[in-house]
């Protein structure tokens, strides 16, 4: 049997995580920006349909688009939110529908930081330190603590909604990776990144890619 055939067989094999969660195959839907949800972050029928169609298409794991944990952390129009209990109804509906297709349901947690458009969020965007290029201002220590708590709250909401896990978005210049990029403010940001393990631990069985 050639290498291609072996690879094809492996992709169809089930995968079990240490948490006990099981994927029926090795195909995972990556989080994709759809800009389909309502302006207040509530799930729309259009985004629900798009994601559940992926689960029906036999992905072993279906992940949502980036869902922002604070209103000020919105990165694009029509973004799915997880910063309020008002979002729970839509998330419960979505998680249940994904799992009904035997697909693992995962939510991506996100904060755009300096990449939040001021025209979209209605205020000056925030980041670890003042940034003249984007017009962002530095987070205060109180705001860092609030951001930590909001990541935790979003993880807890995800569990309440019925998701099997979360992924924390730490790429593309968003808030999590803005911290180590600005080393002079690393100690301040460590209060956020260090708390992400706690956020994940609060949701039993959640996995974190944050070291």
C-alpha cells in the first residue's frame, strides 16, 4: 500500500483526546470569518445554517468563527459574540445542532485589540501599549484584569452553551499575541495570558494551545 493510501486511511480514523472527547475522523473545520451574525453579536440564521452545513458535511470537528469576549474587542462587522448572556440562546442552538451531526463543537475565543476598527466599536481600540499607527491606547491594569475575567466568563458561557471545547485566538496580531510582541509590557500582559489557562480549566475538558 502506498503512502497516499495510508494517509487517506488515517484521515478517516477516529481520534480520541485525553479529555475523552472523540472525533469520528481527522477532518476539522478551521474558524472562518463569515460576517454573517447580527450587529450585537447574536447568532443569525445565516451563520447557523453555514456552520451546521459543515457539520452535516461530515467534519469530525466544527469550529465557529472568532467570537469576541468583549464588545470593544470586535474585529469585523457581523462578528459572532460571546461577551454577554444574551448570546447564550444562539450558542446553545448552534452547539446542539453541530453535535447532533456527530461533530465535535468548538468555539473560538477572540479579542482584536489594536485591530478593532474604531468606526465599528465606537471608541478608541485598546492594546498593551499606546500605538500611534492604529490610534490605540494602552490598557490600564484594571482593564487587563477585566479582560482576563471576560476570557474566563466567555469560556464558562461556552461550557454552559454545550460546546465540547474552546480555542483561544492568539494569531494575526490580535490581543493575545500583541502582549509578547511588546516585551516592555510583558509583565502586564502576563496577567491576561497566564489567566487563559485558568479560563480553560474552568470549563471541564477544555484544551488550550496557550503555553
